[in-house]
C-alpha cells in the first residue's frame, strides 16, 4: 500500500482548549477508514485538516511523504485540485443547476474535448446506476440520487482521496447501502476513503475504525 497520510503526536486546539489529539495515524491508498465520535469531538475539523483547509496546532503531519507545514500555498492548491474530493451530508451540489452542470465541476481541469467529456459523463452515470437525463435539475432528485451525483463528480475529478463528512446522514437505509457500496468500489480502485459517521453499523464496514 502507498501511504498518503502520516500523523504523529498531533493536537488541535481552539481558544486554547484541546479539541483532540492524534498520537499515531496513518492512511494508505486502498483503505476505507471510518471515524466515530461524539458531536463536538472534532471529526469535521480533522477532515478539514486532512483536506488542507485547516492546520494542526502541534505535531508532525506528512502527506505523500512531504511535511505539510513546509508546503507552499501553490503546492497545497495543486493537491486539493488534483487529489482531494469532499462528500457532504447535504451533498454539496448546486441545487438549481442541472446534473450536467454539477458533473462539469468535476471535469473543470481536465484537458478533454467536449465530446469526450459528454461520453465520460454518460459512462459515469451508468457506473453509479443512475438513469437520468443530464439536463435534469438537481432539486428534482431524491437524496440518494443527489449523493450518487456527488460521487459521480468525484469519479470524474479523479485523484486519490475522498473525505466524507456524514455522507449517508440524511439517507434512508436503502440509499445508505448504495452509497456505501459505491464508496467501497472506489476503495477497490485504490482511492483512500475517510468517512466521518455516527452510524456504528456503517463504521464497522471500514478497513479501519477510529474513535475521536
């Protein structure tokens, strides 16, 4: 396995109060890591640190073998653009735009012809088993369909890391299973998937489960 994250003796403080501490944490390609913890434990904050949107207060944090505190803003931006995708409980889609518009966000930095992009979008919708016209407005979709569109956008973007904050939190049992199954398929394709969840049953489906 190829290591993506390595964290040692790290703490996060807010207003001089310690939110959490990580003594030793590593994450590799092809892993599905679930994070459980009470509300306010800092789970979402940890995802934002891993996504290079926030920083630890102390400790060592390496990403792709490089110390994050030595990275330039340009280097971080490149990693965020090319390697990291977020999934959210509220899907992170633009509701009053079409499926096509939202999927194009994932293709923003791809050097492909319009025809190639359109074919790729159609193929990706087949992969997530969603039979919808690309011109369909997102607000007409069910919660499960919206989360699958968010996953499709992630597939189109590519990269190696998915950081998911309660991605099944607003879904019924059937759609929870569909979304988690799709996440496991991405793991099989060598993505690193890190999921914050309150669902103990789902958390136990990961290759690693961590309490925060």
